[in-house]
């Protein structure tokens, strides 16, 4: 494990990052989710950034928002329902880029996984959605209140798509994060390395982390090279990691890339070690305790919503030497780490 910034000190323990806040307990990206993540000991929180029609940076997991807001029930917005292709995927619903911020501000958050997280649905409809600036204010208020520095791991969503519709994200993100530029608690991540490069070229200073899926290829590379786009797997070879280390500070990978089946058990792969050897920090997403999200050997019972042997899976991942983990329930990995 490489030393890194955590709170107000340098630490060699993995960062615990509240994934969309404490999204296992409250509707994701709501103010309550972020405040609870901080209260539960998260070192940092992760907002996903998309754009409104008038260029306001909005915090939503996707630009399609029917699953995380009450927009589908709002008669005044019925005519905004549309079908679009986003990063090669056909989606039907309501999209942030078809609304001004004043309209989005009238929407209310709701639980994205109601069948798995019924307790969280009791908070549906209670809060408006947030802008990036609202979260930045929340983090500054938390620092003043608690004395803790809470990190920001900002994910830029679908930058190639937004550029294609005349709403480029990079300049807006660099402008909004200008006051955080150079602060050790700032990290920016994206599935498109070209967006990270542009943000760096725009003068934004922070950690730049490239997100990597377990299969397929990056959206910007698919847009440029089509079927000839290099797969994520080629970027995780020794040569691929060396190239990435010359361009970004770290990688954040699907947790499936850190585990492999060994008989009826799971064991760690060597990815973290190889990436560290190349000079990269390594993060992973997403630690979740429900059976639906656990590797098969860690599931218990038949209910997808029941919590399985999450401790075993989390301990396996934390034991790889990982630099940070994204968790929907940040108190769970925190409970497995030494008290500092």
C-alpha cells in the first residue's frame, strides 16, 4: 500500500469512499446520503456529474433520471420522455440535458433499488436533487463543523456524449472545481481517459483516476476506433499499466477484477500488485453487502436482498493492498479497518 492523503493526515490505510454518499441507507446522491456517509466515517464521497440543458452541473448517477427521481410521475414533464443512444446503449426515459436547472430543482430523489433496499424507500420524495456546487458547500460546512477534511472523488459521466450534444463537461467541471484545484483531497475520475487529459490541460490539479470495467472498451476509444478500440483487458497488461502510469495517477476497477474463483472459494488476483509496481494507485467499486452483489461463494440464502458473507469479501479486497474502496455502506469497510 502506498501512503496517501486521508482526512488531515497521511495514511497507509485504504480510503473509504461513500459511493454516491451512503447510498445503501438513503437515496443515492441525496443530501441525506452525503451527510450520513460523513457521519459514518467516510474519508471521501463520490458524486457523479452530468449536465442540465442550461449547463448546470447536476449530481446524478446517469443523465437518465427516471429511476432516481419522481420525474416519471410529473405530468408537466410527460412530453420530455425520449429515447436516446448514450455511449452505445439505447435508453428510454427522461434526461437531464432536456431540462433547465430550475425544472430539475423541482424533482425529488428516490431509491434506485427499491426491491433490494426497501428501508431506503421510506425516504423517497423528501429531498431535491443536488448540483455539484451544493455538495461542495456541504463538504465545506462539514469541515467547519467536524474539523475533518472530507475528500471529493468526482466522476465525470459520459463526456463524449455530452460533447456530441453541445454540452461539453470538462470546462464546466474545471471551472466549478477551481477552488479545490491543488487540494490533496481532490480526485477526478472518468471512464474516458481523454476527459481526464483535457481537465489536466485546462489547469485542474488533483489526482486523476481512470475507471476500468471488467470487459469491453472505453466509450471515447470506441467512438474513435469503433470495433478496433483497445479493450480494457489490454490496458491491464504490464505494458498497458505502464502506459497508463505515464498519463494518470491511478485506476479504479470493477471489484470482479480483484477476485477469482479457487474451487469453492475466492482468492485475490495480482492486479493491485502489478498496478502498484507500475506506479499507479488502485481503487475498486463497489463494496455492497447484499447477495445480489457478492461473489457466489460469499452469498448466503436465496434472497438477493439479504446480506451475505460480506465480511469475507470485503476483507479479501482490503487485503490486496488497495488504496481505496467505494462502498454504499461506508461504515462496513470502516469497521474492518484499524481505528486511527
